[in-house]
């Protein structure tokens, strides 16, 4: 894939008037942020659009505007024949099963790499960005995209090229990974709220029941901080272990399926450039935030967040 990535990068860098078209979910948003940041660093002007699904009418509009090159990220592999038939000068950076191939088509399936769990669209686009210049620091966005695409769920961690991207992020100080509780809200919610809103797995008697969650945590000996409940990230390791052990026992007694219990603990990814205690610090919470912008047709807001736009007092380091 590296040779193809260099070919695609060269095709992009020799052009101006570059148009980026990306999918609207977390993987697509991070893909767009990666390529747009790489273009900015290369001193290239670009425009960007987000679509839920690429079709002939959208391709027709692109052809009418006649950009010097169009870069499709996290989509396009299923429309290669139409892209080629319209004579579009295009680079396709995608991980979905393709129909056909081309000189500027960067897709893992072409190289017998599984795009369902070994690399996501943002991961493919990260390889493209690396071929365009010094962009290794964007590995954290590629991990957010992969997590948003649920590529870590089957094995309880990211594998394949995703794994290589994680290691690169660890080496450059943008990512920390460890085995931990996988529930949503570890960065932002008091622990009892994290349990109360748990839906994967659903905890009979705890999910949706604040009083029961508080009682469960008290039974584990979890401490307060004054009158305030701590967040998961505030707990000591022995406290976390007591809660995890208690949850496993609770789930077993409640008859929850073993495969769901096993998913309580897995590899989690912390983004070290993000402020602790914010939604963007944890890859899972970050991807959920991005998917929310898509649901409300605010993809440009999601892109801005991925490119570092934060409210005052919540800036990337």
C-alpha cells in the first residue's frame, strides 16, 4: 500500500483547486480532517463537502465544478466505474469493498488486507497523509476513526495496520493505550452516572436506576470526594479493579451472556493532546461526539473539532 499511497500523494500535490469529498460519520470526518490538515501543511488550497452516500448526481455536480483533482475519503471505492467514466481526475482513499481498481485508488482490499477490522477509512487516509509529508502526529485521528467504525470490538483491540498506527501514536506521544473498562463516559461522567447510562451491556437493575448504581458502588467501598462522586479517571487502580470485579460478578449473577461480559474490559485509547476530562480525550467518546454532529447535519462542526477548534479554555496542547 505504501507505493500506491506515494503515487496518490504525488497526484494530489502537483495540483491546485483540490476538492475533498468525504463520508459524514466519525470515520469520514476524521478522514477529512487528516487529508485537509495535510493539504494545509503542504500549502494547498482546497474545498470540502460531506455526503451520506455517493451517487451519480453528486459525481455529476463535481464534474460540473471541474476541480483539478477530487480526493474521496472513506467512500468512492464502490463508484470507481462511474468516477472513471465521467473522466474525473480523482484519488480514492477508502476501506470498503471496491468494484474495480485504478492507479490512484488506495484501498486495503486491493492488497488483500481486510478493511472491516484491519484498517479504517481514516487509517487509509493517514497512510496517504504520511506520503504527503510529516503528518505522523495525525495518528490519533486515525484511531478515533477506527474506533468510531467499531474496528476494535471483535478482538477487544485494534489489530492489523490499525495496530501499527496505534504504536506510531504511542511513539510520538499522541496516544496512550491500556486495558480498562470500556463503558462510555469514563472521562466526563461521575462513576454512578456511567453505570446508570450503560447500555452495552445493559445491566438489569442498574441501567437507568441511579439509586441502585450508587448502592452498588458503595458496596464496593468506592470513596467520595467530599459530597462529590468521582469520575472513573479520578479513581485509584485498586478502586477501579474492585468496581470491575464487582461488575463481572453482578453480570454473571444477572445471567448476562459471557461474550457481553468479556466486552466490559478491553483496550481503550487516550488522546494525550486533548485535555483530561473532556469528550475528546477518549477515542470512544470522541467518535460518539463526531457521529452526533453527523446526525444533526453539522459535519463542518465535526471537521472543525477534528482540526483542533475548541472553546476557550479547552484547547489542544
